[in-house]
């Protein structure tokens, strides 16, 4: 089991490396190389630590640790180059069909902010596309030889309740995900992905990075019951690499970001918690200096994020939904997003007072009623079909060693 000693050393090492990448980093002999390697592997940091100027003890155990770093880097480099090639191929396919696309995270992000696609292991590549073009994108990919890896058909009438399709091209080992959202569609007050695909400014990409990291931090926060996730919790849940991405992005683009625009977006859209988690994380864990103009904004974001946390009956309802319906029936949408949509707090609106705010809230209630009525009807149909198909699949599935005997390939979109 990883001890606090290894966790502390990793955070201190990353802090030192972020401030002075060229300085030598001493690795104490009392660290356990096996436990340290397992910790770095879980957090996808082995290739990154291979690039650091580490001073390892001269023992056979640490020699094996160095070999582990070298091997992880070589595999990550090969995987990163393959993913870059596959991603560009997929985006060229979409471009020919007249569909905008943007590669985010993974080797594309590593190539930009680390200067090396091998610095960041990624299980697949994420390609962002417009929501309205998702079906046209699938048909273009299908014509180019891609197949779906999901058992649901991408062309179902209720496909908008998903956030991505997992696809793969025959003969290509790389798995691609066509994304049109980061969180379920009920998160209606999150990022404007259409604008992101058009503008692609550093501030837009920074918000996307923080939102994605924040979404993955919720599980750790729920497990610990704390208002903010700690460095120990992030490491134990294998999420430290997400905060390193944010820190590296700030180191490269921090002075170029339009923080006034970021603040306006955080106020109008529900991203205060994600911004707070990421910025406080890189500041407190890595002792990284944030741009001066962001400090007063961070205080406002933290106060707003605390107001948005569910309490009382709402929290009990969300917990019941997740345990009874979310996991049992495959209804993976976040009930909290629906509740926030129905009962928005003042932080979800641009500043307004008196009659202006009342009119805005009245219009929002009308819009919420119409949208959620329509969404509830279609989602009920989607959930029932999903539950039935999962039940049939679990009851009737029999292992088969002969691929030719399979009735059809799962997720081929036919």
C-alpha cells in the first residue's frame, strides 16, 4: 500500500519541477521503489518522471525502477504517436464532410503544453464535434471504415442523451471518442462547445480542461465527504495527472488568458466548482503562483461553488437516484443538473436586480418546464429500452470462441 511518504515526495517533486524543470531532483533511499512506481503508474505519471533529472540511489531496486520509467516512456511515445496519427486521420475525414472538429486532451494536449506527446498516457483520444452534426459525423466515419464500440446503435432517436461515441477503424489499434459534451446534456449551463469549436482561444480550452478535471474529482469528493479534494485523495484516486495538466497549461498560457472573460463564463455557466478545484489544487499542492488578476476571482468562485453544493433533501434525492436508478437501470444522467436547471441559484445569471431579475427567472422557469418535459419523455423511453436490452444481453449472452458464430458485431451501427 502506498504510504504518505511517497505521496508527499511526489507532490514536492512536481512542485520543484514546475518551478525549475532543469534542477536535479533527489530521490531519498527510504522511499519504496515498488510503491512509488505503482503510485506513478496509477496517476499516469511514469513517462513524465522519466523526463525529469532524477538522482536515484545506486541499488538494484532503483535500477529496476529506472527501467520501469524508461519502458513506460517508450510505450507512451509509441502510443502517443499512433494516437496523433489516428486523430489527424479522423479529423481529416470529418473535415471532408464539412464538420468542424477539435482534438482535446491526451497526446494533443501533451504535445502542446509538455512539448512531448509521450509525457501523458491516454487510453483513447477525444475529438470534439458540434452536437447538431453528431449523426452526420457518424455516417462520415462509418463510410471511412470506422465502427462503433458501444452496443447501442449511434443512430437511435434518443442518442442526444449520450455525451460521446466510441469508435475504432479496422486495422487501427487506437480508440477514438467523438464528443459533443463533457457531461450529460442535462448540464445545460456548462460550456458553449459551439463557440469552443469556432474560437479555440486559450481561455476556452482552459475552461474545458478545468471542467473535465472537476467532473472527475466529484467521485473523490463524494467518497471523502469534504468540500475540496486534497492532494492525497487525488493521488489515491489516480487523478493527479489532471491537475498537472492544469498547472502546465497555466505555466504556458496563464499570462495570455482573458480572466475577465473566464469570470463572466463562470458566472453565467455552472463551472465555479471546477475552476476552484483546479486553481486551488495547483496553488496549494504545487506551491504554484497564480496570475495576480485571478486571485480575487478565485475567492468569488469558491464562495459561489459552496452555494451550489447540494444539501439536505436535495442531496438525499440525488444519492437515492444514483444508487437506485443510476447504477441499476443505466440512467446515468446527473439529477443535480436537472435540479439546478429547475431551481437555479443567483450565481447562474448575469448580474441583475429587481424587475430585470424577476423577468429573467420567469423566462427561465418557462424554458425549464418545456425543455424538461420533452427531455423526460424521451429519456424515459431511452432508459426503458436500455434496461431491457441490458437485461436480455446479460441473460442470453453465452461465451463464444468462434468469431464467425456471433450473430452480429456489437455496435456496428447496423
